[in-house]
C-alpha cells in the first residue's frame, strides 16, 4: 500500500482520536513536569531516611551527550559543566553547577541552594559543601544490575574517588539502586495520569487497526499503519523504531524483538499478535493485542485459539492479584505458572513483565526470575505479558497494572475479546 493511501485510510480517525492527546501535550507538559520533579525530590528525602543514608549524590557533565538516567527526575533540561545534585536526609537540596548553568537551576525552584563555580574549580566548591554537610554515608548512581541506577560514568567515579581521598573522607559509599528504584519506580499521581493517556491513545489505534488489517497484507504494511497513527497523535515510539510495533503474523513469523517482514503476509486462519507502545507527553504505553483472521465459513476463532486466549487472560488476572507492596516477582510468576499448568500448557519460563514509565522498559524491579530483586512498592507500574503458542500463531496479551495494597489495579482496559478480521 502506498503512503498516500495509508494516510487516507487512517486520516479521519486520527483527526478525532488524537485531538485530546494534542491538547494535553500543548497544555500541561511543563506544569506536570515541575509537580513530578518536586514529588520525586520529596520521595528521595523519605527514602534516604528509610534506608539510613545521609546523602544522595548525582554527578554528571554534558548531560545531553552523556545521559544520566536519574537526572530528568531531579532537574529539567541539561547541564554543560561538571555538576553535582545533592539531596540529604534532612531535606536539604543543593546544586553545584558551572556559572553558566546557575540561573537555569535557580529558575526551576527545585533546589534550596545553588552553588556556582567558574574561576574557582568545581572540586574546591564541592569539597567546601561536602565538608560542611559531613555525611557519613553517600549513595552514588552505580549498579551492576539496573541500568536506570547506573548513570555515574567510570570517569566521574574515578574523579570522585580522588576528591574523597584528597579530603580524607572516612564515610561509606553505597549504591543508590534502592533509592532510585523508589524515586523512579513509585509513580506520582501526575505520572499515572500521563501513562493512562498514552495507554488510551494506544488502545484506540489497536481498535482502528481491526478495520484496517486485511488478508494479503504484509507485516510491514500493518506496522506502517501503527507508525502513521502514532505520528498523527503527536507521539513518539516507546522503544526502538526498528521493532515498534512488533508484528507477529501466523506461525511463519519470528517471536521476539525483531522488525516486521515484507515477506510474511496475512492468511485466513492466522493469529496476529501486535506488541506496540507510544511515548506521549514524556510517558509510555506498552500493550499487546490479538487479532484472528476468519476463514471462509467461520464466525469466531477456533477453540484452540479461544482456549489459549482465555488462559492468558486468567493468568494475567491471577498475576495482577499478587502484585502488592512487600511481595516479590516470584509470587506473580508462580500464579501464571499455576494457571498454565491447570490448563495443561507448558510451564511459563519467560520474563512476565517490566516497569513502565518514561521509557517502555523503565528499569528497576522486573517480573522476572533469575535476577536480583527487591520487594514491590506501592505505585510502581508493571506490564504483565504471558503468551501461548498455538498452531495458528502466538496468543499473547499485555496489560498494565499499578501496585496497590489490594493488588495490581489495571490502568489498561484488558482485552476481553479477540479482534476478528473479515467478519
């Protein structure tokens, strides 16, 4: 299908369905970001007290080129010179930045004190502030297991070590992994609202695709439809454009993180699994939905496909009930394994889900066995995404839940029926 035809096919729906999303993008971005960052800094103080850490120290430079994953939650924009953002357990928030960055930090109103350096080197200002605060335990952004908590570069680590040695610092240095897991992972009400908006826009695209997909279309043509709709919404991709969406048609497809094929085409009797997410107003969605292409004479999907779909839906519901504060990933995974076993399917062995937020894969705790884990915390947001392979294709579903004391609360509307193509 030519691009012009594709644009005409989605144009009328796009104008209506994305109008609300565009108003949101134009109206609340900076205000929402300020509220989110103030909430994150308050959460950092709370966690420092809980973890018995005196100071959280984030150090970076030329942040546009060398990204620090934690920075967007505690500062808006980028810094040029070597910069240090300090949060203490007593609630003090201090930024040490180059004189060219000072006014930008002050205008944000996030930090109690902004210390500038220029002719006097960063190191001297930093030592002055650190000696005055005299922390006995400092958390730095490094981690062997969590990329979202591993923003401190090796060069900056060596630089800090030399400063600590010069000032004869006797305190302890620990990883900020648990602190960042809470600051980044526990979503504010503003973040939850933005995630919900991205999910709702994504769901509308899935619904419209049910009228677009036809036998004979390639995976690439289906992918192009989703991408065009995403652009019309003013959204970006939640992950690499190379494989968003992931389109899996029938049994000839490749299951996994790979791009669509121009050679694999929709046939009657195929299951089509689409894994798709958008980034709207800085926050992401990530959903999977199932389509079935009716064969001549069929009015519904065959029992094999329906049974797999029912089992996946039940497994998601059971797993969500285990996503509560204080529990671990194992509880949700065991719920899926039990559901699959009772239905006669092989034991689920894959990763069950991941956190969702400003990235499609937002770091921190995941619903996966075999990796270091911590207890779940309230207001963390997770995907739950089991699947079953059938003779017609992969039957998978992905829903989004937020951790509450009563279990995972769905913030996506779970797919209740298979989208039927060719009715």
